[in-house]
C-alpha cells in the first residue's frame, strides 16, 4: 500500500470512530434522561403536588412552601418538563360557557384494530372531539366529545364519525354529570 491509500483509510477509520463515540455519548445522554425521569425525589413530588392543584401559582410561593429558592423551583420545573414528567400546562375552559351543553363518550368499533391510526387521523379533524383512546373491551376506541345540542351530536355521529372508512359501529353514552375531575395524586413520602 502506498501513502496515498493509507491516509484515506486512516481518515475513514477516524471518522467512524468519532461517529461511534458521538452515538455512544448520545445513548448515555438518553439513558441519563430516562434514569432521572424515574428518580423523582421528595422535592420534585412536592412541587408537582402544588402545581397540580394550581398551575398558575407563582414560583416564589412554591419556593416558600417548599423551603427552597425560587431559582431552585425554576430549575426543578424546567428539568421535570425536559424529562417528560410535566407534559403541559393549560387552562380548563367550561364547555357550557361556549355553548357546548352535551358531553358525550362514543365507543367505536373498527373493522380491524390495525385501522386505528387512519381513523384517529380522520377523527382529529373533528374539533368537537377532545379525547381519543385505543381501548380493550367492548370498543376498539373511546372518544370524548362536546356537542351544542342533540341535533349537532346526531350530525357528528351520522355524518362525520360513522362515515369514516373502517368504522363499523358506534355506541353513544351521554354524560349527565361530571362528579369527579382531578389529576393523579402525587404522594410525598414523609421523613
């Protein structure tokens, strides 16, 4: 082999080595993130408990209640967001104030379970649907939607949902009252 053929081979091997090191570092970073998601300490749980009751509470008030600095709260919350523990913050809007008086759950049976993603894509274009779940049991899917009245509900069912290819049948369950609504409780271990 001549010098001209050895140098490109060395360069290629070096690039592959660097590429593998970068990939290895990426795997370590991903694994660290997964590990930290599993290790939520007592302070994180206290912060989550406070924020789940009132997401609008100022960090300074959370800091006072937790006995740490506002900067510590900000860093912890940022870390909880980045690690996927906190998945969003939002305001709950009362549907009745916008004229949506009927809350309905619709069980949907599909021709084949494998059609789920295609059906979800179509359901996603119906703005009145606020939740959709792939389920076990009597239905392939369960959706939650809001309608202004029974006439609109009938239109949503007959002309929009049941016309989606793959939808075999639907069963409608109208909610008469929402008796419980809450976030999953955050249990804080005592010392």
